C-alpha cells in the first residue's frame, strides 16, 4: 500500500483532503487516507507494546482544528482499541496542552500539520515525557510503518480492523472526552505557570506573578490575539492572560474559524497588526502586544506597538516581528530573567552565589542555549554578552530538545532553546514551543522593572540588567518601551523562512551528492571571486559546518552529510564570522531550504549572497543531468 507521506521525527505529513488539493477545506479524507490512518494507529500500538510489553498502555489522542482531523482521529482510535490500547480522547487541543497532559499516560498521538496549508494534516508521536519521539525511536516507528504498508494484504488488514471496531466501541473514549479535556487544561495551566516562572514552588511563582500584576495595574496592558481558528481557541490563553490583569482582545476565536493562511509569518501577522492599529487609533494606548498561533498552537509570533519614528518609520505603528528577532528577544529576556530571579526570588541561583562566596563549587554549571543550524547569529552575540554558551543542532524540534538534554546531562543549565528560523521558543521544562512562553518572556521584560528595595538600593529590572551586561547602560531609561529594547539587540539581516526565495525545487534525490557537487562549484567560485568578496564584504576566509540530529561538526572538509544541514560561514581578517549561507532538504515538505544571515542592516548583501548560493545549488543540481 502506497502511503505518500513525508515521514520525519518532526511529524508525518501529507495532503489528507480527499481531493488532493492542499487548499481544500473539506473534512473528507477518502478511502486511501482512511486505511493509512488505521495502519498508523496499529503501528504505534505495536511500537508501544514492543517498548512496554508487560503493560496495557494508555494513549492520549488529540487534534488541531483542521477539517480532516476528526475523521483521522476516529480511524486512529479504532486501530488503537483494536490493538488493546486504552485511549483518552481530548478532541481539539493545543500541542503544548496535550504534551503537558501526556505525563498522565504512556504516550500521545497528536493530529496536526502545524503551519502547513489547510488541506494538509499529519501525526506527531510522543511519550509521557511530553516531547515528540527522539530521532532514534522515530526511525524505528517509521521502519515499522513502512514494513506494514509494504505487505500485500495491508489494505485488507486495515479494513478488517475497521470492520471489527464499531462506532459503539468509541463510546468510552469519546463519552469521556470532555472530562479528559478538562484534565488536560488543568495540567497545562499548572505547567505553563512553571514554565513562565522557572519554578514549581507556588510561593516563588506568586512572588513573580505579583510583580507582573503590580506592573500591569500601574501601566495597563492589552494583548491582541488573532487565533485564526486554531486549537488555542479552546486552550488556557484567556484565563491565564487575564489572571494577571492583562486584557485579551481575541478575534477569529472560534474553533475552525481559519480566516487566512496558517503560517504565523509577517505576511499573516498583518491582520493582528491591523486590529492593534485600529484600537490604538481609537485611543487605547494599552494595546502594546499581539500574537498569532499556527493551527496546532505550538508556535506564535509577535506583533508589537512600535512607538519609534525614524527615517524608515514615519509614524508609530503596529509592526510584526520577524521570527529570528522574536527568538533573539526571548533568548535575551529569559536569560536575564534567570539572573534577576537568582537575585530577587532565591532558589539554586542564590545558593550558587553563597557557595561561590565561600569558595565552594556551584550546584549547577554554566548556562547554555540550544538552537538549530539556521538560527541567526543575533543569538550568538547575545549569548556572548551574557557569558552563555551556544550549541547548534540540525533543524527539527526533536533535535534541539535532544541537544538541550545532552547539555544538561553534561552539567549545563539550559533555560531556553528553540529554532530561531521558525520563531517561538522552548522554555524549560517544556519540550515544545509555546506562544504563551513567548508572550510572557516579553511581558516579564516589560513588567519587571527597576524597584527600590527596603534598604533603599535599586534592584535592577530585566532590561536594565541586559543593558548593563551588554555594555549599553547608556541606553537604559526608566520609561523604556519594547521599541527601546529592540534597539539594543544585535542587528542582522536574515532571509525569512517563508519567503519564496528561501525554497528551492531540486531534482537530485541524493542530497549528499548534491552538496558534494556544490562544494566543487563553491571552491571554484571562491577562488574566482575571492578578491571581490574581500573588497565588498570583508570576507577573507570561510569555514563549513554540518549538523545531523543533535550533533554539529565545525570547520569540516567533508560537506556530504546526507539530509543534514550545511552552513558556510564567511570570516573577516580578525577571524570573526560576518555572514553565513545555509541549506538543508526539508523533512516535512518536498523542498530544499536555503537562507543567508549577514551582520548589520545589509539587505543588499543578504540578497546578493543568497542569489550566489541559489546559483551554485542550481549548477550543482544541473550537473546531475550532464552526468547522465
């Protein structure tokens, strides 16, 4: 049986709409997809029973608001029940919500295609640790599924499963769906509060929350949310946000009310910006932040009220933040929050200072941030100013999470991680991106300001700490806004992940071979253009880095790393990286992704370098035709 799915650790995806049209909003998945969904459910059951043969596993099943999700869920649940697995069906649920709830069970299956068009759908698998399967276990599951589909009788077997599990068998998991959903909401609410504060202790949480409430009471804050009909319409967003005294203005807030394209990139954040602009124009000066989640609600990028007027900004306006800038802002915010928390709330950071004063070793080791290969060098600079190490993995949330776990096992304190190329952030102990974690990283930055202690001394707030640590204390002022904060971040020009020029269609199936050809062409062109590159950009040398899974190899001579990421860094005369170009075949879409990152406000340099990268890849791809 041919399944026609893209299978990766990040998720299994395809167009599930019966018509095969990526933009079709039908709920019908058709016969072939019905059988595929059934075999997926049985495969995961067998995978679980292989890992835990002595148990009767419990699997949580949920979905986002895509029209095809309900039919896929029903087929999956039937296959799970047929295999002897107990099911807790939670219906529509945000990805961070089901992953927080997963600790009550053995595993979860989440039906979503994240930011892909509405006719797509897919499956994510995970265990009770609240994250998607690591690459090694995902590989085993994929092998099992491919083998099952390769059996000649696979279609007949799928029909046998469906004919033996009738709709009345669904009464238990479906009748209790509301109960399971309420449990999931409760678990998630408690969990996201721990994520925001970095502590599970209610007394420490309340100290932090009270600072936010006091700040919002003194300076009212309204957040605008374009839910775009996503799974977050039925999650904890409103109750959490309003518990701090923050007003939430939500629109497109009915489940399935998908009003525009799903990916939360600037071209789709304009709707949120327009709503914020109208409210500001009507006199509501509290409207300072907005966000838009994708369909599964694990990613949400930011809109902010830009109160700065300048050469390219003739008036104050609501402005979407590019994904790389959002992530860089969150890395800075959470890093300085950890410093503030140690000084003001206590916990292990306070004990470390006491031990250090006594000449004893710290309880926890150095700090680190884990990111993917194409994350902008903005983050490298931020980490450098804060004395934080930075490590890179291949694209894929599971890879970055695995890298963070590895570094924690080595003694690092990894508070924040993520994929800057996609925006959003993963904040420990979460193992998935979360727009509420992103939003509250920024809220904390705005709300936790300088205060005068009982001893009369000033206790610096988050932005003041950043200005001090980054050598920019002259930029600090008490009445700062988010526009002021953004002006203190390192400036880079970076290709947007959703731009047409960031996506290439290539014919060469062996992507490692394509990179070998690319290297040959690059070396020839480097020699030909070397003087020009130095004169125009200041590049005097280059180094190549590869990422596969959670591993990065720097300054390699072998550029053939299969389907992993390849980055070429360009260095100046002082050995500092001034720019990079990057490439990798997508694991969830049939395309080759590329990008460029350049230090400074250099749009012409970014365009030129990306065009150069594109031309070399196209030559490498065409070289295969010549060889034939």
